[in-house]
C-alpha cells in the first residue's frame, strides 16, 4: 500500500532553485487557458495574513401599528361582528387545528458537542507537520497559502476544497494537514478536514490518533456527525479548537461508488448543517490513479493540486485536470518540493 505522507528529509530528492523554477514554468505552460478565473494570481503576495471577522446579522423589532383616530380625536369603535352562520359553525368544528410554529434547528448546533483528541507536539513534528510547532521557517508558505485561499473562497462564496495530486507520493495529506492547522488559527473560521482517501487513509496516522473509526460508515448514515468528527484539544502550540477532523482507518473496496452515492450527499449535507463550517478540506486520492475525484466532483467548489518536486511531470498535471473537467476551478498548484536551501522549501502557485 502506498504511503502518501511526506518523505523524510533523508530520503527526499534534492531540487535546487533553478530546477524548481523550471518545473513551475513548465507546469504553467502546460495548463490550459480555459481554466476558470479563480485560478489566476490576483492577490498580492506581500500582503500580511489578516484575520477575517464574521458579519453579525442585526434584527429590527417591529411594534404594534398605531390605530388611526377619528376627526374628534377618539379611536373608532370596532365594527360589530356578524353572527356566524350554521354552515360556518360546522366548518369551524371540522377544520383541522392550525400547526404550531416549530423553531428551526440552529446551524452548527453540534460543534460544541464534538469530543476532542489530544495534540502530541513531538508526533506532529516527526511527521513534518511544520505548521504545528512552527520551528521550520517553511511554515510561512502555508500561512500565505491559507490567507490567499480564504480570500479566494470568500470572493466566490465557496467553502469546499478538494486536495489531490496527479500521482502517488506527492504529499497531499502532508499539505492538507499543514493547511488545516494553519487555518485553525483563524479564530473566526470553522475549518473541517475530512480524510476522503478511502484507498489509503493516513490523516489519523499523521495526527497520531488510534482507532479513528470508519468514514465509510458516516457516509452511509450508520454513524452521526458527533461520532465521526473530533476537535483538536487545547494545546500549547496555539492550534485552534475551531478545527474538526473526520478520520478513517478502513479501506473501502468501492470507494468511487460510495462517493457518488445518494447516502453520501445526505451525510455531507447533514455535516454542513450541524457543524456550519466556513471551510471544508477534502483529502482525496490521486486523480490519475483512481476515479474517486471525478465521482466526488459535485461535492467541492475547487481544487488544490499538489505536485511532487522532482517527480511530477507537467503533462500529468494537465491530464489530471482534463479528467476532472475544465469546469472545475483550479484554486492553486502547490509544489511540495524536495529539500532546498531556503525557507521556501515548500512553495506554491496560483
């Protein structure tokens, strides 16, 4: 079974700056011009990350309408009511009672009921989750990616992001977890990360969670939202508790069929209602290895494509996007680069 977690620093191939720039240029040349406008670089990289505050809706309480006055200044008497006819009495006796107004469930009502999972700083660092401890200066690349992604989604009123790669071992789960933890530090945003790679689930392993359960059972409606999702517990790393994760430890033999089943649409709709997230990250399988991303395309608004430095070819990126469909916005191409000499060991492009 392939492991999509990042290669260790001892085994990753070295990619110097010239090779990195050449690869980015080749990928840009290979990408078709018909991609939707959301893929264009319209945000200044020099802008600082800024927290986005939510708008609070205001309500106006209406009082009773004033009664009009007669010319003499008195309130007119109400007209006499006509006595009901026998037929009216009969209709009143047989008419069904008016339904009582039931208050609608509050969106996000289940968020506070989610149980938490412990945060092990040492385990995260061993798995190269650099946005957790922030010791590696490359964490800044994820912070900039976070800010650009938040602004792009807000501009288009989108929430759901698919994270995939053309082939295996490009580091998509590594990118998904690092990005999720970086997003957790936006206190006004609720972020959800779901391990939808049911061919090779690995989010639980990266986070150090044993026996996370089955994401397949949640998608089939066998388990509820509060059972499938966990929040990260309070910790000394300033990882926000407004991050919820749905993990998995069971391989699904018919993953693509499950992803496009009606039960999955119902489960995801229930999740959006009960947790009311601002951003949802779906960690999906490689696009060229399986048809899972194609089967799931109705459930995300755009794609982050992860490419492996020194191994992904530009034609593989082009073919992956062609299979997914040019109607799907390409939010960004993230280069999970091999070892480099500067802080941008992990770079990205929009």
